[in-house]
C-alpha cells in the first residue's frame, strides 16, 4: 500500500513490541485515526519479527475497512456502461471483473460479488460499508442523541475485520463461525464478542429498512465471552489508596467521586455548583456522556480541584493512566479501577446502593425515562451518602 513499514516498535518506554501502520495525511479525516496500532504480545524482538508481517497485513485490511470504498455499485455500473457498447462484442464477466479489479481473486468475496454482477447484469448487493450507513441512520433516528464518534469508530472496526469473509447478503452461520475461529487466534474473546454484537446490530437495522431479506444470521450463532477473573479490573487496595492519595491526587479524587476520567477532564469551573459537579455533554469538545444516566450531578468534596483540558481531554486520560502505572504496575488496576474503588468504599461505608448508582451514573435496568434524565434523588440525599464515603475513606487511610 506504499506506507511506511519500520518493523516492530516499543511505545511509552515499555518492553512490549507493537506493529504500527501510519495513515496517509489525506486519509486521516476519513479513517478517524493518524495511526493504527496493535500489540504483538511479546517482549522478545525475534518473536516480534515473526509476528510482524501478519499483524501488519491485518492492520492494512482494517484500515481499508475504516476508509471504505467509493460506491462500488456506481463504479461497477460505470464500468459496465463504458465497456459494453451498442454494436460491440461484449466482454466476458471475468474480463470485465479483471478490468475493474485488476488481478481477479475468486476467493475474495468482493471480487466474487463484482464478477456475479457482471455475469447476471444485476446490481451489486449491499456492502458492509453501506450496511453500516443504514445502521447509523436507524440508530440516530431512534436515539435521543447521535452516536458518538468513538462508537462509530468501533462499528467501523467490526465491519473492517468481517467484510473480507462475505457481504451481508451472503453472510451465513458457517461464515460467522469461521470468522470467529480465525479471529480467536489473534483477538481476545471479549473483543470478538463485542464485534459480534455490533455486526448483529448492523444486520438487524438492514432488516428493519428492508435492504436485506433473510433472517439475521448472527441470531443463529451463539457466542459469549467473559473476561477471566485474573484479568478483570479490580478496586485499589487500602495500601494502594494511601499511595494514590499521596502521589496521584487526581486519581484519588476519582476514587472519592466515582467520576470517569473523561468526565473529569472535560469539566470546566463553571460546571461546579457548590458541592456538586454537573456532568453533561460538551459539543464544543466533541464529547458527550456515555448514556442518559451519565448526565447527572456528582457530589464532590470541598477540596475538589478540577483540571480542565477541553479538547485535549484524551491526552489527560492517557497521561494520568501512564502516571498511575509508574506507581501500580498491575494490569488489573488501571485508571478505571477508581470507579470500582468508589463502589467498594461506598459499600464499606454503608451507603445506599441506589444513591451510589445515581452518583456514578449507572444505567438502571428499570425505572422511568424521566428518572434517568432528571435523577431520582435530590442534592441533600446525594451529598449525605457521599459524605459517608468521604468520612470512611479518611478514617480508613489514617
């Protein structure tokens, strides 16, 4: 593809080797990324070199999926009209496909689709890129707010890794099982399960809009994965919390409030109202809360200090996570452990579970939509339960 290949690289001073694919400057806006990076899952350079080629090729396929193609259907129709003229001998479907694609590969689903379009004279069936566009349209129509750009990027990743196997119309349970089997060699089962759900959602939207007519093949395959216990995110220990309070005051604030790191770094001084921090969307930063329940008022201690970063909030999340890793080198205790710590402290302090859920902005499985938007508890109740936690944490640390 003419991009820079520099071999395995190490990032942020770590020992693990990675493969990195640079995106051309003119493609950054469309791909939504400047680089694509994947861990080679080894600290041995010789082993990293062995894994590099396959991993780089996989990133190239993923990039192609993120970029999407031009309207394939329009291009095929244009090729058909320009090559088959009145009074001339028509070219064979294979010849037309080769003119259009270059080297024809019958094993490539896209190549086969183009060949069949020339052979039958029928238009191409819907592509995964078009299916994703249908899904985004359906989702934005039924949701109170548009999908976040980060969510759209994840959908694009799912499409990029599946589209080499079959188009939506030709996707069947056997194809899906083969995709799962292939990707289990390289990906964590939890990642595959997430992408499986996203693909199923895309197909469901296509059924809703009538662009595909068959039953959803993803409903005919059962695939579930859970994170192994030894890899699950855990709360910080009391000893770690003492260290965090001394060395990482921003992380300690997250532990006392239940705020997500993104919520913390996107807040401005104007969002503080007395002892409450208002969490709502920030269109000027291209940031919005995770869900409706995340729009809330969070009780904060008197000594609470913000660090507004605006559009650079992602840099703040990254830097704080790296700083935490300097003191606690345990992959099961990342920055998100502050949320788990908040829950643990609240339970030990005897806080009301429902109020704790409201403070954290967890989506409730039941309850009215108005309660989700406006909250179930007034400020006095929220502050009362939060103060129980703060008092307990102070006594426990000392």
